[in-house]
C-alpha cells in the first residue's frame, strides 16, 4: 500500500533523544490511526522496538506521498562563521526556488526547533523555503516561533517538544520525584565541534572531582555511540567511567531508568533537560547553543544554565545552590512541566484537525 506520509527526522543515528522523539511521534500517529500510512525516511531505524515496533521505513520520493512531515528535533541550523558572497547567495536562492516549485506534496512540521543560523546562508535559505512550503508548523520554542513570524507564515503554532505529549509521558511511567536534596548527579556529555569544542568536558571532569569530595555520587552518560566518540575517548583518557546508550544493551525504558536514579542533571544534551523536567528533577544546561539556554530560561532561575566559558567554581556554586533550594525548585519544575504539556497537547489537537482536512 502506498504511504500517505513521509516522516523526516534523525531516527537512524542512534541518539537517545532522537529515539525518544521517534517513539513519541509514532505513538501520536498511531493514536490518530495513521501508523500504516506512514514511512520513516531512512533505511533502518536505530530503535525499531516498543512503540515503534510496527513502523515502516523507506525512501520514497517526496512527490510520491501526500504529506512530508518533519517530526521533532533541531533539523535546520548552522554554526558556521563563514560568510557567503553575493553570487553564492544568488545561486543558493535560485536552487531553493527550483526546489520549491518542483514540490507537489504538502509539507508540515511538528515539535521542531529552528536555528541558530550563524551566517549559514545555505541552511537558512533552505530552512526558510521548507517553512514557507509548510502548511502546518508546530515549533517547540519561542525562538523558532519568532523565526516563523519573521517569514510571515500563515499556519504556525507555539507548542512544546513531542516528549511532553501526555500519552508519551504515561507510557514512560515517570514518577513524582521523592528526593529532598541531591545525592546523585548525572552528567550528560556530547561531542561539540564548534567554537571551543570539547574544552567544557575537562571542566566537568574537574567539577566531578570537587563534588565527590563533598560526598555526591556522580555518573557520566553518553547519548550517542556514533556522534560522541571523541568525548568517549576523552573520558577513557581520564579514566572516567560512563554509561552509554546502546540499543543492543538497553531497552528505551531501561536506559531511562538509569537516568531516573539521578537527582540532578548537568547536561550538554537538550533532551536530558526534557527528561529531567518530566522526572520533576532540576537540571543545569551547559549553554553550548541557544536551544539549551532557551530551555533553561523557562524556569526563572539562573541556576538552570551554565556558560561553558565560565569557571568551574561558578558551576559548583550553582550545584550547591540547587541543593539548598531543592524542594522549591521542584515546585517550579512541576508548574513549568504542566505548561509545556498543555502546549504540546494543544498543538497535537491542532495537527489532528489539520490532517482531517488535508489527507484523503
């Protein structure tokens, strides 16, 4: 049977956050009765189990489906500092225009983040072209919402990450956080190839030694076997143990339970902060890019973000401040989580109504 929806995302890369988006997305589409009508744009899924056990994969032409759906994650961005000349910009714009006029299918986006675009003219132009082609756009943050506004889009909505959908939370079976202070800290790292690169990792290793002297338990985590090889080598070099997402070893819920043993997260990964919120636990984002700093800003407390250019002492003080104010911060998280859940569920209802009018 010919698929109606082609889904684009990073679902074959072996990143725990993207695998969470896969499960949330497929559960959502299955609830809408569309699981047999969808195909994920890849040769194979990294995690074809649990909620995605019956998901279809393949690479049909975008013009052979009714709808091309960008589902979750930061799919359009550029961190390059290289500037393009006039001729190069003109060629890129012409290429984007030709792409647009050749697309016969409808386009839509759910739970996506946009940018940043640091002089990334090619990525910015093509992202703008796809956004203008999109007849329904659900973005997960205010920055992305403002990008949509600047392009004068017609049908765009501020929602939240797909993982905030109520059904996905229920399936994950998150428990209310019983802790009153911090005993165990989870440190989630990622390879970062921009600006100062992985220099922040050495600072977090230094921090871990300080915190151990204060009798905190620490565990390092990696979310990707493919992307985080350089960071893994750094940890091995410093003889630092870690737990790594590997679908051959863990089920999704099994790895989630490893994370759930922590009372605080220090994270360079966006979806750790999402999971931390769903677990009603404080976090500190390592502000490598705007999506991390934006998410932290939603909690009205400057302890939730650390600039990696700052000292280890600054981060240490944030940890001790969170420990002293743990219960009040939990209350803040409960409130913000509820707001995010409402935004995500409301956007899901709007998308359901959109599909009723646009799929045959």
